[in-house]
């Protein structure tokens, strides 16, 4: 079945450590996105990509990095520079310009 | 810049009809989408309006007025399982999608 797979589902990290969240899709979508969600809050855009080897910063890119070496994959690295990384991270994909995003099940990161 | 405003909470009873409003400010306009998210889960797409008017999908309908920068999601015959957060979203000129802060709907028996 087509869809988006995020891993790990739960992740614990010590302060000062980088961590990489995986996002893979087999929907043949060109566009991929990373959002952050804090309790009781909406989704805030971290990074997005419309084509391989190209990506743009969203509203809260500081302390995060991404790569888009393959159409199917869009990993997100949460670096030690991110001051408050504990959050729910959601990856999504879509046809470029479409109003419908397909989301993965999310990765919940907790910094100890 | 872009921003979307929607009420933070709405409460309704089972079987009733509820309307969730969304007003937006955008530099351009690229359609209005609606998503549902249950606690702990991922958002799922409900509907999309590119043009003015009403779009109906089963018990859910979505309306858009571009001249008023306004839209709403209408949920009919409410069921307990409709208790969730609902987000409106609109696209940016560079292909990104911006979300409102969400409306938490509580359906009471």
C-alpha cells in the first residue's frame, strides 16, 4: 500500500545530541514537508521540498537541517542548536501545489 | 505574511450540526483545506476549496468565500468519534502549506 512511513515513533535524546528522524514515501509525490506540533498547538512548518536536491526553510527552521537526495526520502535532523526540541514531528507529502497533504504517523521526540 | 484564525474550542451534542470558521490573510490565495486530527494521531485530509461555494463530502461540507477571506467546515449529524481537532490550511506562493492553530471539537452525549 502507498503511504508515508516515519521512524522512530518515539525517541529519547540527551541534551546536546543530534538526532535524525526518517521519512519515506512511496506515493511518487514531488513535495515533502516537515512540521512540528507542540501540545494544544497547530502545525508549524520547519522545512519543505518540491524537488530532489532542493529545499526551503519554513517558519521555524533554526536548529534543524534536512536533505533531499532521493524523491522518496526527506530526513530531518534535530541539532543541538534547537533550544526546545521536545515535540511531535510530522512528515507529509503531496503533489506540488495540491491542497491535500498525506501525513505519516509522526515521531515523538523527548529530550531528557 | 500569511495567517489563519479559527476558534480554539467548540462544544456540541451528538446528532447536532456544528460550524467551524476560518478567516485567513495571505499574499496570494491557493485554496483552503481542512484536516482532522484525533489526539495522538496524524492529521487526515477532509476537504479542499479552490473556488467559492460549498463542497460536500458525506456528513462534512466546506464553504469558501474568497471576497471575504473566509471559510468554514460544517459537520452534520455529529457523532462521538467526531471529537477531534480541526485545522484549516492554505498554500503559499512557494508551494508550502500553512495551518491555523486548530479548533478542538468536543461532542457530548
